[in-house]
């Protein structure tokens, strides 16, 4: 699928050309890819339980959007969130430990794959219910306006969430109250096993924002530089003008909806076609053409990242299980809560 990149002024096109910036994007995407591949392996070994949804194939949408934020900005995600958590600065060791259900995990082993959380990194979940984070993100946007600060909220969700009431209610109130939110639709073309053209009357998600007179863009979600350029503009708009926007990133997940999905609703040729546009390989080739990266450096970086992921697994395996006496800790906020 060819996706037209809308907007992007000349200044934005010149950004992200230095080796350090490009390498950071490359390493971050590769870290997420290797982390998710190892997660699948650990799940198959029954070291990770419950539901588990992987980001493999969607790395450019994650890194391209979140890298445009400051550390103090807020991110809300979905149940497909491991990559978002890592991109927002959470230690992969803590993410893996949470998947293993260990006390050293981001939610002390109580949330698992779908409920990662870090107040320190302002990563506010991790939600098992489709679209659940959208109105909560509006709450953070309202708080920013109330406190008269300049943070930005990014709310990421799938294409299926754009057909529920909470999506429309959230966009409406965000525009009405001028909330500094960038709504990011990660359109991987399928809501579970249902193709977007069978579930949505409007298949180009960015167009749905017109009902709320909201700025919206559509971008190739397999191109991390394109995603970053557009996101830079939308984040600046939110931060400086307190105006919300909707960004649709058209991407593709290489695996099924979850680890338990047999993935029989897509043809192998379709998957292979999208893999020819792999975001990590594409950025690597771009940097090689610019004489900013060599095959030897790519191999070395891969070895470093693989070792980092292995260390995360080792940390998770050696971490303690939660103490049963803390079973009811943090169930309710207030007196007695840890």
C-alpha cells in the first residue's frame, strides 16, 4: 500500500539527517524488534502467561512518534504496548520482569503484558479495553491546561478503536477544550482478525477528524523518518497552541493479533509484501547509502542489542516473585495503600 505523506514543510524535511539522530532511531527500533522476538520465545516456553500482543513490524510508528516527545510528556498506549514503554524510557529489564510477573516489573508483577506503567517516565499504560485510554488522556490534557504548563499528551490506539464512542467523545472534548493531545492511530489494517474495510465506513482514519474541525494527517507508518517529521509538527502545535490533532500511521504487524492468534485471515503473500518495506531494514539501507552506517556496524549493533535483551531475560528470571502477603496492596488508593 502506498501512503501519501501529507504536510511536512521544508524545515521538517531537513531534520534528522545527522548520524547520531539516525542511529538513535535505528537502535531503538531494533531494540523493540529483538525484545519482542525474545518475548515470543519466552511466551512459548510458558515463562510469560496471559495475553500477549507484539509490536513486531510497527516499530517505526512507535519510535517515530514517541521520539518527538520530551521526557516530561505523557504517553497512553493500548494492550500492544511493550515497544511504547521501552521507547518512553522504561528499562527493558523492568518490562521483561513485568511480563514474567516479577516484583521488579513496572507494575510489580501485577499487570503483566497489558498493564505496563511508569509514573517516573510518564507512561500511563497499558489498557486491556479497546479505546479505554482515550478519555483518560483527555483528563491529562485538561490537567495540563489547568496547571498552565507546556507538556503534551500522546494517546496511541489501533484502527478498531476509532469505531467506538469513546474515540469520538474524546476528539470532540479535546477540540472543544483545546487540549494539548496528539491522537495517534496505529492502523495495522486489522482489528483482531477483521480488516479495516469490513469494520469502518471510513477506511482512511485521518478523515474522521474533520467532524471535529481538527488537524489530521496520514503518514507511511513503515517510514520512521516520515513519521517523526509529521509528529514533530503536531507535537509543536499541541505544545505551543494547545490544539489537538489526529495522526494516522499506516503500518503492519507481522504476527497475529496476539500470541494465541492462528492468523488464518491473511495471506502469506500479503505479509511478505509488507516485510519488503521493513522499517528497520529500510532505515539501515538509507544510512548505508548516506555513508553513515556499514554492514559491520549493523552487525555490531545487533549483537549489542541482542545481548541487552538477553540481560533483560536473565534479570527477569532471577527477580523475586511478588510476596503473597502483598496481594491486596494497591487495590484501592488512599489510607493503607503502599
